[in-house]
């Protein structure tokens, strides 16, 4: 049996991955809860968010914004908005038109969309088989507690991921749009009769889920210092598995499932 320090170190390192998987899983569970669909291109939205973040870091460097304390928040904000809007466009193009079609049609449409996203990334980033370096934008350094090495950048990743999860909780439970999402998840027809705008609620759900995938994508780049155009395949598989284990439609179960996948 490995020493306790090794087990604790691996568990801490796994939390970094768990946070990313949890953010992807929350997107899957939001989509299923509101529309009863499984958005199989969501893993590629995760990839798209990472490449959007990388592109924005190049943009900030080109215009002279080199301070990570300024560039990183701008990178997150820009990637979240861009990826969220693309997520809404994907919903309107591939999910909403097939709302009354057999589930297999939605499955095939979203899988095909994932292929389109990957090929679109290759237009802007040729030589897709080569990992793309992601700039280090988090505080560097480390300290040790009980034999466990803790890096400042890992703490920052945990803090950003946890902050995103708290924000999701606040949106779902403390805002009007969150109440609309919960109502639609319970009974879409009854929610509409009570005045809920179904179209806007679905659009916001896809915006939120896609934005969370972008956060996960950027965190992945910061953690590994590189990104790859097919990283969303495995990320999507694990994210969906985490959502399924936690119970599709259960946000907190999806978070727990993602953390478990990372740690174990």
C-alpha cells in the first residue's frame, strides 16, 4: 500500500481534474433537466472554450495587455461570452428543430456538430495533432503540508472552479431565470402557463452550460500548460459519465460525480 502522503498528494491532484469534470457534467445535467436531451457535442464545446481562451491570450498580448492579473479575467470573460453564444447557436441549429424528433436524431445531430466544431478549430489552428502551448497566467510557487506539495496555481484553479460552482448555485436558486429553469425542468407546459418564456429559458440554459465548459477548458489549459483539439472527446465522455452517476438533472449530483471521477 502506498504511503499516506502519496495517497493525499494524488487525491489533491485529482481535485484539479474533478473540478473540470464537474463543470462539464453540470452542463450535461442542465441540458437534460430543461430539455430532456443529451448534448453529445458538449465535450467539443469544452475544447472550443479552451481554444477561445488561448486566442484571447494572443489578442491581449498583441494589444499590450501583459499583466496576468488583467489578462486572465478578460480571457475568462471573453471566452465565456463567446462560447456561451456558440452554445446557444448550437441549440437553435441542432436541438430545438429536433425537439419532436426521435432521440436518435438529436444524438446524431449533436455528434455531427461535435465533428464540425473540431474541424472548425483546425481552420484556425492547423496541425491539430500537435498540442498547443497554453501560457502560464497563475501565481507560481509551492509549499508543503504534511508531505503534500501544494502549488499556488493549483489552489487558484480550485478557487476558480469552486467559484464557478457557487455562482451556478446562486443563479439557479436565487435568481428569476433560475426559478424559470427549475420550473421548466419540473413541467415545461405548466411553466409556460405561469408566464415562463420557454425559449429564453432554454437559450440561457445552453449559454450557462456552454460558459461553464469554457471555464473548464481554460482551467484545463492552465493546469496542463497545453490544449489539444480532441481533448473534448475524453472530457465529454467523463463529464457525461459524471452527470449520469450523479443523476441527470441533478446539478449537485453532477458536481459530486465530477469530483469523484477526478479523485478516483
